[in-house]
C-alpha cells in the first residue's frame, strides 16, 4: 500500500497508523544499519538533496547516512556561501534545486512553514528537517521509536518534556506524536519558556520540576540556548540549571526505570549534569542511532518503489 | 474641473443618507459638480442630462477611506497614486487618505504637493494626503506639520510605525491642535510585540510562529487616551483590532475625549485561523486576532465606539509576499472588497444599513473634518451607486489595484459599486452585467 503522504512536513497531518507504519519500517531499517555490509539497493538511482538553510551537523549527517545506506545519491546543499546569501528567494532556490531532478528535498529552515512553501512549489517529496519553532517530525519519530523499543507500546505512558518549549520544534512535534501514540505529556520550564495556548496540543504545563517528573516514565530534556538570555526568558544558566536542570541528586525524583532523552546537542551542566547524561537512565545515544533507522524509513516511504514500502 | 462636469440624473435609486436620515427612493440631479435637486419623483426636465437608471440600487454618500497606502513615491511597482485612486473608485470610494510612509516619507510640504498633484491627475477618487508626525517617521523630531497643513494634509500619522516615545506623542497632539489636525496612530508597543508576526495565542503556538499579544495594542491605546486627556488634542486610532482597544476607546468617548477610531474589514471578518498554512495573504499589522476580538470590533462598530470602516489598503508584490511567512511584508489590499464585506455586516445583523453607510461616509468625514459624507442640495456631488445584491467571486487578477494579495481571494461576496461620482463626474462605471464578474 503506498504511503498516504507525498511529503513529511510535520507530525500534525499523520495518523496513528501512519506513525506506526514508519516505526515498524524503521525496525527493519535498524537491522540493516547493524549489518556488516550496510547497503541495500532500495533507493538506487534516487537523489536526495539535503537543503540546510540553518546549520546542523547531526540531523544532516543522519539523513545523509540514511540515504546512502539505501543507495540513494545524497547531496548536501548549504545556504551559507550559496545563492541565498546573494539574495535568492526561497521559492527560487527550491525551483532551481528541483530542476536538478531530486526525488527528495530534506529541508531545514529557521522560519516556521518554510518547508511547506517549498512543498507547494516543487513536484518531488519534501521532508521537514526542522522549521523554526514549528516541527521536527523525524526527531519526534526517532524519540517515539526509542521509547517503543524499550516499552513495546507508548499507550498509557507518561512523558515529561523540560526546557524552552517556546522556541522548540522538538517539543511541538513530540507533544503531537506522543499523544497520537496514546501517551500523556507534561511540559515543564519557566513560564517565560511556555508559549500561550500550548495545552491545546494535548499536554499539561508545570513550572515545578519535581511535580512534573513525578511518576513520569520518561523525561526529555531540551537544549537551553544561551542566545535566549537576551530575550530575558531566564536570568542565568546557573539559575536555570539549579531550578530546571537534571542533576544526579534530582534523579532520585524519577521512577527507577525512567528513561532520559535529549535531542542533542547537550549543554552539559545546564539542562543535564554530565553524570546524568551518561548514567543508567540515559538513552541519548540510542536516539542518535535510531535517528538513522527512522530517516531510512521516511526516505523509503516517500521515494521508494511501492513494493519496497510494503 | 467642475466647470466641465456634465449634468447627471440618478434616477429612482434608494437614497440612504445617514446625515439627513433619508432612506427612500429619490431622483438626484447633479449639475456643475453640485447636487441641484433631490426629489421624490422624476424631475420635470432631463434636457441635456445623462440619466442613470438606479432602480433597484442604492445611492449613498461617496464612501471615504481614511487609510490607504498608495506607495508613490518610491514603490510604484506595488501601486501608484493613479492606480490606487482608480481602484478606490472601483470599490465605490470617492475619497481616500494616503498614508505618508512612502519612500521618501511624506514629511514636508513639497512631497505633500506631489501627492496632491498626482491625485488630481489620477481621475479616480479624491486623494487627500497625510503627513508624517516625525521627520522620516523616525520618531525623534516633529515634522513641519504647519507647512504640510498649508499644502493640504488632512491628518498627521507615522502609520506603519507607532510613536514609541510618549513625550513626542504628547508634543504631536499639542502641536497638531494649533492646525486643527487629528493625530492618527498605529498602536503597537514594539517591545511587547517582540517581533511577533501574527497574533499571540494557540494558533501561533501551533504554527511555531512568534506572536504579538493584544496587550501590545491595548497598552498603547490606553497611553494615548491619557495623552489625549492631557493635551486636548484630537486622536484617531487607526486599524483597531483588539477587544481591549475597543474598551479603551469606548471609555475615552464616555469621558468626552476627542478620540475617534477605525476598523478594517479584515479585522471584523477574519480570525488568526486564516494564517494556518502560513498564508501570507493573512499577514498584516495589527494581526488578525481571536474570535472574541472580532466580536468586540463588531460590537464597537454597532454602538458607535468605532466611527469608521477603513481598509488599510496595503499593496505588495510577490517579492514581499511570496516568501517565508516570517519574512513576508505586512499588508493586504482592501479597496475593492471593503464595500461587500461591510454589507455582509448588515446581512449578519451587526449593523443597520444606515449605520453601515455612516461608518463608510459620514463617520470617516467627521474623524478628520473632511468635506462630504452626506447628500444635500447645494452640496458637492460625491456619490456612490451600489448594487447590493450583485454577487461576485473575488478574483485579484481583475483588480484595478496593482496589489493582488487578499485573504478573501476566491470568496463569493455580494455588493458592488456600479457608479462612482466625484465632484459630479462619473469616475467609475461598472460595465456589463455585474452578476458573476469582479469588474
């Protein structure tokens, strides 16, 4: 059965069945990733262009490796030093890239909705690899994959996301994805980092970390960016770490088998103490590995032959 | 120009004139740019006159739009004074007030005269210039308001930008009163707005877009109402969009302060849900707000808190609009859809027909002390003939304006101007059957 979506622009348009299909396929992809010879011909002759209008190493490399394992030709296109810095519009850039006949454009952009604009103007598949503070669907999918791998199912589980939700596309995609898979979501952080009306996406909002993580099956810590200091959303990273950072002492508040996730890159000593990041609760490196498997599944569903998607 | 104006007879239309309270079928004779007779039956003689059959149509005082951006000088690729004045006429407007945020800014008498000259050559609606409050609209020093008044401005405004410095705002209100000028304001506390590109709330949060809260507008309206009380200067709140701003203006009027306000068709019709899909046709400043705000604006129009419907007609080209939402320019066109959207308020039971007509004619005329806004014997012949039932699909490709970006594209609306008469001259006439056509 062909995948019902031409693009992957966010979690919002996906049904639970769509999400489970991606995660199921990612399970097979992870098996491929762990082989000695990590190569299958599923996307041979296909071209994937990673268009990164905002810098990223981890996500771009993850998509690139995913494409290459599937035998697609992967090209990295970065906006710095390109036509964009010469004033080319996003629509023009997209149409020029499309003229090179790619099968998939993987788009990261600092403006929310930019991948949607690209998708409305090109004929190939578009994958949103992070747009402003809107969505980062492949991240939420790899997080869900990581949790499902441990738990079998997310149904009835409780996940607490801690940090700068206002500026976080990871948080938005995760709230949507976790809800669709039957989990409950709590958000925690200073009220300055909570966007108004976020509850409408399906979550409870806390400012007290201890209460927020009480009974949680997993805690996802978001990266705190120093740039936000200028916006007065918090006074110092020291105070943030004391109140909302996860220290070894505070892990006593967690359930014994609670999992700790982080989308990376970690600000060690701010949102996570080093001992916690590397400690027994942490599944952070699993997330990175699973990211490749999930992105293989996404590329295969969007660009593979229908029979390859089965 | 009135010396050459021909004789016209508007025959048997439903005259709706809020000033005199007339709402009935009349025959209106026009000669030499002046209304010479208003009669309940056909005039005795129609010799040498062009008779326009207005049966089944409404005849209204010429519509007045206090708030349009005509982009000339400087951005003629978006609009010119000529195309804007003709678009206004096609929308039924007989007069518009051109905002001064052009390139360069209209902050001196020379540029005011340029706008006046271009406006009188345009052959459309009358174009009244406005002048900047501050030199270059930089919010630092007052512009030469007296000189600009002598050259023809009808108000001062830094529209597009707020006057952030409250002390400058105080001086502007004081100084402008010497020249009997209203200060029109764009109310947005830029610190609170925080670079927001849409209304702050659940929709912005879902879309991951930075929002500007109602408080950014409310706080500035409250500030300026107090400055109005302090100085006694006339204050006009441009494109008011929040429930808080409506409340503040209502309270100011109850105190007897010289405060007036306008609201746009998009703010009384649409909510911030229109942004979903990152639609840059729904991006303007102030942004589209919540349902509660839309309801409050409608209530303000009904109870007279809001004096005028104004379009904030703000044409842009694809260069500014066919881009990422956050990067897109604020502003949409409105001249050619405002009348139909206002008539929808009557059909929705929000306004009576005479009140709606008042908000588009007499109300705005009074805000700035402009001529017109009423139909009287011996008065200037600025009139609009309207087919209130003409249904049309909004097709920006058929607009007279150069601007094409409107959130109402593709909507089916009812109500079109069929004849627009300025100073006794027919500056716009809709040809062919209006049914099913935008023009």
